């Protein structure tokens, strides 16, 4: 897929991405991710889900673990790596914001782990 086609696909998926929320526990949320071009192969519903687990240590420190799982097998193919990365980045921006988080993305060959750390703008 050419870069311009990939950029157009990324823009389309991000602009039309939708979520529904399901509480898992007092410290965790589960969000179902709906994409216009992808879906779960078994249910034909949400293309994936994000599980956000809040580890609260005392009053000051909040640490978040976020797991994103894409069920549509097409998103597991290497040619969709840029799309998976862009989707995960947007999911973190929308659902977690600027909080520090450990991210784990499960998408076949496009799976990865990352740390999303807020940069301190103070000198």
C-alpha cells in the first residue's frame, strides 16, 4: 500500500473510530473499539478492545496499564503496522490522555509494547 493510501486509511479509521465503555472493576475499564473498515471476525462487532487498568499508589502517583487488542486478523498483517500504531496512539490520546502508561498492543505480527510518558514542560 502506498504512503498516500495508508495516510488516507489512517485518517478515515481515526476520524470514524467509535467506542463503548464497559466497567470491569473499580480500577479497570474495558472499551470496545469500532472501526469503519474492520470488525471482529466471529461477532462482526467491535474490531478490538482497550483495557485500562489504574494502579493507584498513595495520593500522588497514578500509573496506568493499557492493553489494546485488535481482533480483526487483517490488522495482524505487517502491511498494516502503520495503521495499528496510529490507531493505538489515538486510543491512548482519547482514553488515557496524557497520563503515564505502559501500553501493550496485541495485533498479530504488529504487536508491540511501549511506555507513554508525559514530558515535564518545566525547566
